[in-house]
């Protein structure tokens, strides 16, 4: 059973527009959520995170929103740039298992010039 | 810092052979993680160490897989004997203890024929 789900395998967006990547989770014990970005032939790179005590965290063009009641989080990229084209992974960790991350399968974002 | 260093970058081996993947974590980091990425299962945690001690190996698929961390600067993941279904990209990541966002290496692409 997948505890972290990214239901959209791919997303295509025009440069300058908003990209919204979605993630759902099932485990109510998750209390910390992360987004990683991955370019081909490279390892994932940490992008932004959010604790379950917050509902929003912002870092430059990247904002993560958390809706605990819906067990849903989303990553907003505004404005999108061609260099943002990559695979984005959502990850979560549970109380008591702090370092153990459970990843979604990823969403491939393509930003068209 | 050079980041997390994995070797080899690519490995092609025949079914039944022993395979050893290597990882050098970022200096000073005391948590180390081994992940496997496949199309079917996505990115999944195999095992992680804190201060060279294995903490959770519940993700190790079978007894054919073993991991060691003899010191703070080196870890190995061994598959013996290897099988075609072990073909995947294996990532190593490291972090400071308690920090949930790890730094990933570039991965080892393993192909078992």
C-alpha cells in the first residue's frame, strides 16, 4: 500500500505560469513533509519542507501548502521557469521515525519556454 | 564538500554474481540511508544507520541484501547472489542525526542480466 501518492505522473506548464504539484498521504502519523527535485542522472535534491503544525511554508518561488484534514499537500512554483523542469518527489515522515522518509513516485514537470 | 559520493556510477553484472555498492557520506553526517528506485515501486528506503549502527532494515527486500557501515565515512550495500529484478538505481543519502532532509548521492545504476 502506498502511503504517499502523487497521482499525476506528469505536468506541463508554460514559462511564467504557476505549477501546482499535488500529493496525498494516508498515514495520520506523518508529521513532517518534504519536496525533493530530481534532474536526470542526479540524486534527489531537497527543495522545501513543512511541519504538520503549519499549513504553509514559503521559500522564494516555492510554496508548500498542507491540508491536514484532507491529508493533502501541494507545491506551488510561481513563476515557473524552464530550469524547474525535473521530477518532483513528495516525502513524509512519522513521529518517532523521524529520519525514515516515505516517498511518492514523483511527478515529472515540464516547463515550456 | 564533495557531497555524498557513490561508486560505481554504473554496474552491469550477470545473474548470480555478487554486487557491492559503495557510499561515502558527507563528512560530519551521522545518519546514512540506502534507497532503491524502480519504476514499479518508486523510491523506497532499504536501510538506515545512525552513528554507524543499523536502525531500521525493514525495507531490505531479502536476505540476499546486506548493508554495513564499518566507520563514519564508509558504507556498503551488497547483493549476493544478484537477480535481474534487482536492476534499479540505488541511492545513498546522509544527514545530521534528527535532520529529516537528507543529501543524496548521484546513485548507482545497477543492471543484472
